[in-house]
C-alpha cells in the first residue's frame, strides 16, 4: 500500500503529542526531527524535506499554538495542511478546450505505463465525465505499441486512430485532430513515443508534435516506484516541454511515496492522476487533501464512496450509504456488498481508505484469499434469516450448527462474527466523522 511506512511513522510521532495539554519548543523540535527522518526514509527529496520542516516549525512554534488549549491537535492540523500544500493544495482538473476537441499529449519514458495510462484516461473521460475520446497511436518506434493501444481501444470499445509506423508522429497527430473534429470526438489523447532514457531526438520529436498541434494538456507519465528518479525525469521533461501535469503510475506498488510528495514542489506542476493498478479502472484523480488525510490515517471516505458509486448502481449506493449511516448493516447486506466490493479493487487498498484502519488490529496487512471468501459466503448462507438480521443472537450452539452446515470450523464462524462486529463499530465511527468535521481529530 502506498505511503505505508511514512503513514506509520508520522502517525506514531503525532500520536505522542496529540493529547498533550502543553507543548514546549523542545517537544516541537523533537517532533520535527522525527518527521524529518520519516520523510527522508520515504525517499522525499532532501530540499523538499528541509523546506517542509521549516514551514511546519515556523507555524508550530508560533505563540498562539504553543499557548492554545489543544496545542497537540493544532500541530497535527498544521502537518496536514502543509502535506496538502506540498502536493499542490487543490485538485487540478483536466482542461476543457473552448473549442473541441481538447488535445492531450501523453509523454514519458518506456515502461512508465504511458500506453496503459492513455487507455485508463480515455476510460475515465468516458465513464466519469461522459466525454467522447479518440485514442491516437503516435508511438511509431516501440514494436507493438500501436497494437497495444488498438487492443486497449477494442477492450474499452473506443476508437483508435493509427496511420501505421511509416508516417511521422506530427502528421499522425494533425490528421487525428481533423478526424476527431469530423466525428465530433471531444478529446484527443496522443500516445507519443517513449525511450528508455531521455535523449535529444526524442525531445525534439515531442517538441515538434507540441508545436504542430498546440495541445491543451501535456501529461507526463512517471513510475512512482522509481522514487527520486521519477522526480528527476519530471524535472527534465518539464524544462524542455513545459508539461501541464503529471500522472504518477504504480502507486499501488510504491510503499514509500517519495515521488508523490516531491514532484509538485520540484517541478511546480500538479499531479493530475495516480495509477493504482493494471486494470483500466485503476486511475484516480489526485486530491492533495484526501492524500494528506490518508497519510495521516484520517482515511479517505470520499474516494471510497466515489468508487462505490462507479461500481454499484446509484440506488444501491444510496442504500449502502444509508445503511452505513444508520449502522443497520446485516449479514445479508454483507454478502451482497462482498460481491460489490470485490469489483471495487484490491481489499487492502480499500481498507487503507478507512479512517484509523491501520490502527485496528486484524485489519492491518490484511490478506484476503479467495478460498477464505468462499468460506465466508458459506457461513453466512448457513445462518437463519433471523441470525443474519441480528447476529447478537448467535450463541454457542448456533455457532456449532452454522459451522457444521457450512463445512467450516467454529473458529472461522467466531472470527467472521467478530469481524462483522468490528466493521459495524467502524461504520459508526465513520458516521460520526462525517457529521462533525471537528470530530475528525478524534480518530488518531
Ligand atoms: P509504456 O512503455 O510507458 O507505454 O508502458 P506500458 O503502458 O506498456 O506499461 C508498462 C507496465 O506497467 C505494464 O505491465 C502495465 O500493466 C504496468 N502498469 C501501468 N500502470 C500501472 C499501475 O498504475 N499499477 C501497476 N501495478 N502497474 C501498472
């Protein structure tokens, strides 16, 4: 999971001061030292760390903070604010040209995930924003790049424009835009050529395409797992192409998070999206505030609900929201949601979005294996309707019967009932959080 180590360290550092009624300058200094180490260990750019610490310290040592009634909480808020600023402050949305089509040039090094991301972005534009994108195969050098894009187009039922590999990328891009106009396609996504390393020839070609088509956006795709290399690549591309945004891929595999926390500050260009997996729906708009909350263990309930809304139909989503709000969730709902949740993405990632989830025993490093899920389903199906409604009536003899009926063990039945109970409690906590913003802090 992204930011795992950093999240753990920051949360335990902040935990120490959270409840303190009085903070001294020495407390703040000690805390800053720990935060500094945590950020460096997460592979955040050295200068970025230095400036970040300076800003937090200046604000934290301000008279009104140290002498306030809740200095610990105020400092937590400052760290949250500054993390949010570090990642760009507000969400940076995708451009819309005054006259369609909006042209987006996708650039990046080979292997970063450029072609995959082009497909994901087209899918996002259509599914979330109701747009009509045209994919353009302008990577004429990498063998199979054109085929790869065509395959993605087929899979997504989206049109792909290609003139093979004998026509120049500038010509392909120009003709694609004409075609989009004729066909009333409102977005054009140009998958340009990548290289293993930055070289002059590649840059010249990208500059030529840029000058010829005057794109509304130039998105650089970089691999988060390469850490500071990704930041250097971004800096370099930005210098030569003046990119408009970054898409950070493979954040699902990046446990440190250094690139995500450094890129904005180093390049002054926003992160627009993050890639969270190989599937076509594994692309999330980047929200600095939500990401800061995730890092500090406050959860990201908004993204979770958005995911639910894309994968479950609207009425069902409303029902789910109501059930969570009133905590009247039964085992029947659980069974149904299990199916839905599996469509939403890897479970460890979803759990990471729940407030305080990493503090809950049993949820941390949870590994769901499919066989176990089949057992869970069998256990629930062996319950009587009444038991599903009111799990508290399931006593020892009922547990025995359920285990026998489902072909599982009493331990498994016990574990499931306990987990279900914890889940309901967590829903209550989430509900509390959404009602009053001030209560957020209570989840540390
Ligand atoms: P390109 O050379 O930049 O066009 O790279 P590709 O689009 O061919 O992607 C390279 C590899 O990275 C492929 O195996 C993709 O499935 C994988 N990939 C791309 N984005 C992500 C992501 O967000 N998460 C993960 N786990 N894999 C990704």
